[in-house]
């Protein structure tokens, strides 16, 4: 049985006010084939040139949007009205299979006569019900979750025809621009070979009434993911029903539900939700593959295995970097996150699914807890973020997708100039600043150390959330000593990170999970004999300045931090 998708939150799920005011949702997140190198520009655009229509949002002539006609009988419509009224009263809709009603859909694409009607099942999308309320109170606001019947597909003439999707009403300039930005984000994801679902725009005619412009967000069904170069596999999500039930328990008051100190249920708490399967092609995927996929995702979020042991590291790193650049922090929340299990690579890939970018908001940055504190994931994120933060990347992206975006803008209408590219350029600048911190570490010389004692004891403390490589120590401005793992004191407050391909590097972990009350630090006991061997002419009558050289893991730029004196080591440290 194929399990369809349903609606998620529009805004940052960690923010209760946005949960309560949710209007609509969208698109795009992550994927990969085999763990490998970041793709080159030529490889990426070769892939983009062959993307299915469902991802590129192809339109007919003269920038015309297709017309989607949705018809159902009176009894089905009355059932939906009853469900809608109850959902609005509750403040949240918790879907059930019995809520589906029968209907038909027909597409007129502007170039051809109407395509054959498709038999479908329709219900309301799950979650907060702001999208069901029309602000003008002149007619009901509507959104629909749709599943085709008997293996039929929407846009049946296309091999990429859809089997599940959600219809969201647009209607004002802000909502239209949000969905256009989500579509553009989807293109950026696909460009990086990250799995994503499609977004299209249509004019909706519902039971003979013109409902205006709607956005269609694809769910999971054939041909996902094979039309994006992956084998048939399992798609996963977190079952967030406890979140909706908690809101219902508080009479639709999301803020009260989140503030409850007893339930302690938060939309970004993965431990509160179980893993569920949203797509499983039964004819090609075995039960063992399903169990393996679920167990991998559970094990990561329980801390039983590292994230890099379960995820396609490079693709996940690119996904996080894109989410950071576009201001899509909610894409990594349990409400929006979707994953694909690649049965050959035995790895999970993130899927771009349901998130509205907020590139105009400087505070819309990725929470680094999304890296799971895994240095391999963090390094992949850093490398991708550095590449995406370069002006040439954005200039190329704009040149290649803006013409299609402008066609969609004209077709949708009532969409102003968003300043999207200027906002993305500002986020690029923020990324560059993040990756070149003013002070990556703090460093202190043990004052009990004497230049006559034979040892220099130096503590290096991580001042940022990402891992930092301790490259070398510079003594007296001329002598440089490469950091040596043999100098590490075993009683330090952190365990040095070991990267598989660079076991000799000394890497100080970051604290992206905010689990500790003190920053990670390492103590180095440097034998003065190592200094003597490097520089026999050093003036020992005055204490020379000591500088620690560091770089953010994954980058090449080296930064200098002066070692201060005056810190006594605490016993047991």
C-alpha cells in the first residue's frame, strides 16, 4: 500500500506563533546517490538539463498557467464542509483515511484540449487550519490533499505524472512570492543533485467556481525517486500526530501547547515522534530494506550511531548549506523533514519537501544542531557553504533560473519584485562571515609553566560551534611548531576529533548541540626541546609571544590567536 503525504507547517516550527498562524506550505529537500565528491558545475547543469517537468515547472505558451478542474458531488462536498468546520473550531486537523471523498480532476494545459479526467480521493491537509479560513469571509478558504486512484496520474501524458499532491490557495502578493521563492529553492536543490518534490501553479476551478491561482506541492508516489536517478527505495518522515493532538488538547492554542511544562512537547524535539514510512514501492522494495531504513533514522536520533554512519555525508552537507543560504531552518524540523533510503548505498538522503525560504530575514539561519555534532557532516556543510557563499555561484544560479521564474511570476500575477537575489546576496555575506570568525579559539598559557621547566602548557578552547583544526604554534614570531597529537593531555575537557583521511590532524570539536556548560578545550604540553630544535637562536631572556594557528575544518584559511597567560589548570581538568 502506498502511503501518501499531507501538509506540514509553513513557518518555522520551533516558533509557536508561526505555527498558530500557518497559512500554507511548500517544497524542497535532500538527497543523494552514493557518498562522494561535491558535483562540479558542469555535472550539475547536465543533470538540470534533464530534469523532469515536475521539477522545472514547465508552462504552456504566452506564460499561461494550466487550469485544474476539481469536481465532486454534493454529498462529498458536504462531508468536506463538515470536516472543515470542525477543523477550524479545533484549530488543527488530524487526518484519517475515512475522511477521503471521491472526486475527479481534469487538466487543461493551454496547448492541448483537456486531458482525460483522473479519478482521485480528496481530504483536508493535516495540521493547523489557518489555510482553511478565507480572510474576507466571503467564501470558504480551501486546501486539498489529493491521491489519484487505481495508479492513475495527474498529467498522465508525462512519465513524471503525479499520484499524490496538495493544493494550496494563493491570492495575495506575499503568499504568491513565498511560493515562487519555494519553487526557486527547489531548483537550487535539484541543481545540487538533492532529491526534491515538484511544485506547479494552476488556476483552480472547484465545482464550477473559479478559485484563482493555486500551488500544487507534489507528495510521494511513482516515479519518485527513479526519475531523479535513484533506485526504488523507501521514503520516511516523523509522525508528528502527537504535536497536533497536543494543540487539539489545548483547544487549538499552539502557544499554550508548546509552553506546557508538563508535556514538554516541542516541534523540534525528534525524540517525541516515531519514524513512519510515507512511500514504499512494494513490488521492488523488500521488508528488510524498510526495516533497515527505519532503524538507521531511529538510531541517529537516539544517538546510537553517528550521523555520518547513516547519511550520505556530502549530499547532506550540501542540503544544510542550501538551507542556511536560503533561510529554510524549518526544513530540518521533524514536521518538514523527509528522508530517502538508498538501498544500494545503504545511506539516508534528505528530501527537499516542505519549507518556505526566508532569505530576507538575517536571523533565518540554520541551527547547527542539524549537523548532529558529527564532524564529518560539519566539514561537508562547511565546504558546501563556502562554495555557495561565493558571488559567482549566485550569479550563475540567477542567470539559469530567473527567466523561468519570471514566466511563472507573470502567469501567477499580483506578484511584485521580491528582491530575492539581493536578499540571497546578503545571506551569502553572512555565510562568509560565519566561516571566517573573528576569534575561532581562546588560548591560555599555564602561568606555572616556566621557560626553564622544560614544558609549555597551553589550553586551546573552541570559541565557535564548528570544529577547528589546531594547525601549529608560533613562538617568538619565527619558530612554527606543527601541532602534535603526542602533546595532548588526556585530562582535557574534550576528545580530539579523528577524521578518517587525516588521522594526524589535531581537531578541537565544536559544541553544536549545546550539551555542555563549558566550551570544548584541549591542553597541549609542548616540550621546549621541540622549540630548541626549531630555533636555537631564540632569545630566552624575555618570554616570546606565542600564537596558535587554527583553521575551521573543511577550509584552508589559517587564523592567528595570541596565547594569553594567567590561567591556572584546575585539578581533574
